C-alpha cells in the first residue's frame, strides 16, 4: 500500500486532510469538508478493512487514499506525543 503524500520536509500536511471544529462531531477530528470522524476510519482499519475498500462506493467514496494516510499519520503523531500513565497490572485473586 503506497500512500505517501508528503511535503518537501518529508512530513504530511494534516491540515490539508483533517479539521477540528467544535460545531462538527463535537470537535472530534474529521476529514476536511466532511462530517466523517477520523476515529471511524481508524476503527475500520483496525477491523481489517483495506484502505481501497474504505474509499470505495460501499463506505466513504468522498475520501481518497491520502485521507487514510492522513488518519494514520495523525494517530501515530498522537500516540508519539501523548503522555502515558502506566497500566495497573491485574491482581491475582487470593481465592482458592
């Protein structure tokens, strides 16, 4: 899957594909010019749907493969810069 669309510096211009507006989807990141939240496409990818199917007639034909790349780039940047709190280890039950 070749979805590279980067500028001269090698970074993707997310503003070209994504927007955040408090009046649209309660301020969740969406694809520019649509009401499609980024998380919906990420969940489809997580579920194993191929990018070409997502931008096909059965899902979101108004999107292009570059939108999918922008969603992935957004998610990677979010994960890279997020501050993490350690997960609590599950405690073993002392019952026998």
